[in-house]
C-alpha cells in the first residue's frame, strides 16, 4: 500500500489513523482531504510536464474498497465514487486506475493515447500511471502496458519476476524479486540508469528521474537533478519513496517524512509530518 504520493506541485501522505496529509498547490482543490478517513493508500495525479497549470488531483483508497478523489476533474479522472472492491489505486495525468480484488483494472479519465485501455488486463497485482501510459504487474511476475509507446516506455513484454512497477513521463522501471531494477523508455534524462542498482525493496519513477530504496534504508537516484530531486544520498532509515515531477519524498521508519527538490509550491514542506505509515499498526482502531 502506498503511504506517500508526489504530484507536480503537491505531496500526499496517509497516517497511521487513516487520515491524510497534503501540502502544496491546491488551485484545483487537490489538497482538500481534511475530511478523509479510514484511508489505506494514496495517489497523486501529475500535471503534464508541458503544461503550466496547477490542475491535478488526489486519490485515496479506503479500507472498505471504495475510492475517494478530489481536485481537477476535467477528463472525469475523479469519477470514482461508484468503484467498489478496489485493492490499489494509481493516478497519472488526467486519469485514475483502480485494481479490483479479482485482478482486473478500472480506469477513469483521459484515454486519447490509449492509456485507459486496460479492460483486457487480468491477474494484475500492481499498477502505476505515467503521463501518457499505464503499466501493471501480473501475478506471474510479467508486465503489462498500455498507452503511448513513442519512446519505448511500454516495451515491457519481456520482463519477468517483477514485484513492483512504476511509470514516469517517458520511461518505466520495474523491481524484480532478486532486488534488481529494470528500465525501458527514453534514456536522455538518465532516468533509466538503474542497471547497477541492487538489494532494492522499493522504487518509484518521477517525470524525469527514478528513486529506489535499498534493504538497508539507503536511497538511490538516477536522472534529471535540475531541481535537486536526486539529492538523496544522505537519507537513512527510509522504507518508502515517492517521486514527483521535480521533487522526491522519503518515508522514514519512524513515520516522519523528508523531501528534496522543487519547493516552489511548498510541496517539500513536510518536516512536521509524523505517524505516516505503510499500514495501520496491528490492533489499532479505525479513525472515527
């Protein structure tokens, strides 16, 4: 379950009590989550890198399998109120994906590039949204992709033994069972430079960069660093990461969050965040 999410201009986190924290630009109401409760995972819709608007959205998965959404809904990406039996959510540019308990996938939002053509997907256990493409992992460890493949970002058909996958703007990265990473897509930014990474437990793709967490709690980064989004070498005790368009978030084992990169909209002002966790502590009651 994703406890952290980073968009282009905002950051999101779920707390141990099922509440949600946000910071950053809320021009489209993407940070209006104060009434959300019993949330087990969050996702942040990105803003297309070629635009200069603040319009994005935020999605939350509740423990009962329903989905919440707030923010810009110009393409219907927030039309998820009727979704049921969802086990995971992902958000990209102008769209939202939901993973059903039966391994099938729902989609809402923009599909002009084919990024919502996921109706035929089966036995999916993980998914992710990039700007123009969507990716998933099947129960057998193979990968699926739909949408724009102009830079080879959907060329995942040969991938095997995956446990996680993440889509950026023009690239896709996958985490294998042996702790190694694989990547495909545009290599101009260096975001696909993960071939030497090992001992990974988690990774995430930003627009032009990739970050990964090792079993020792260290963080690796590759790709564009024009805003300092890859300056993570000093981070320690990290258990999860989220890569946005030009910033990066890291969740520490003690439930606090650190950030680096573009802070123009205060999306990195997370120092006060605490009690952010990957899952609710055993025996803890739901939020009322």
